[in-house]
C-alpha cells in the first residue's frame, strides 16, 4: 500500500512538473516579445513611428517626403522634404508642440552658381502667415529652416500648410520644384513637459518619438548627432533615419541651417 501511494505521488508530481514546464515554454516567446516591445533601440522606435498609422493612413515604403510637383532643369534629382507621406506623396498632418518648428529638406546638386528658394507658411484659412525668399548654397545636402521669432507663434489646435520651392526660373514660377507639407500644433501635456525638462538629450529624442512629434524627433536627433560626433550609435541612428526618407546613400549627413529672414528684411530686398 505504501509503495502504491509513493508511485502515485511520483506520477502526480511528474504531471505537475510537465505542466509547469510546458507553460513556461509557451510563455517564453510572449515574454521575449514583450521585452522586445518594452526596450526597442532608438532607430526601431523612430522606424515604427515613421511607418505608423496616422489619420490619413500609413506610410507606404520609402517616400520622397511631402507632395512634389515640378522639377527644375537645374536639379539632377528631386528635392526631398524630410517628412513622412503616403504612397501618393501626400503629406500627413504631423503634430508639433513647438511655437516655431524647424523644417528639414534635402537639396540635390545644383548645376547653377546661384539658386533662390522660397518658403511660405499658410494657416487653415488659406491666409499667408509668413513668406521669405533666400539664396541656396551651391553644394548639395540637408538644410533646415528656422522661422524667425517675428512670426506669430503657431496656434494650438490649428492646422498649417507649408510650401518650399526652388525657383529655377524667376520669370516662370510654374517651373519651380516644389514640396509641401502640413502640421498642427498641439498642447504639450504637463507630464511630457516635466519629462522633457529632466531628460538628457538622447532620452529626449525617445520622448518626442513616443509622443508622435515628428518635427521635434528629427530636430532633436539631428542636434544630438552634431553634438556627439564620436557616438557611433547616434551616428547610425541618424544615418538610418535619413535612409528611411529616401536620401541618396552618398548624401552628406551634416546640414546647413538657414535662419529665415524677418519679414521686414525680406521685403526690403524685393
């Protein structure tokens, strides 16, 4: 009788052990997946954001960034606006918390010694908020445009449209190479504001990405890469993001900042 009970106990124990082991094996992939989701690297986080779902759809493959029309005979490639867009190159309404966001573009090689560009910002009522014409530099590469403080701060909850044009022929503006995009300023939550104030630069990029703020994500990552040229991880992140937006593989990864002229300065030249 004692032998029978001992054997039964062994069988029971073996069954319980088998069930525990099976459960552990089944939950292992799920736990690993959850761990992967909890701690993706910065490139992966930005990639998920870039290709993520938006009210207007999802990004389809590598895009040329922003709606494009026209093509200067002076440009060997198209201008690229560094923003996500649909398969038909229709830009999404990207959100921002900045009063004066920074706009990013890739300018291909110019076959002329001087070429002017124009940047126009338009509100939801199709009223011009700001416009300026300025000279582009000769060499190809990435540029960013900074709105002057004289421009009224973007209003929260309002949608804006911007248009960037390379003026190939001042006598025929129909020949301009044009890209455009849309954005909406949203209020920053108190929680995000607190986190941003306490976060180091690299963590700040992740916070912007998690908050789905494209303009801030790209600007913060670019500044992080410039200020940490020896950080190979950041350098790789920046290069990967540029590839997402279809830049040529040999494109310079540095950039030129164009502080846009004040409206009065611009008008005085025209």
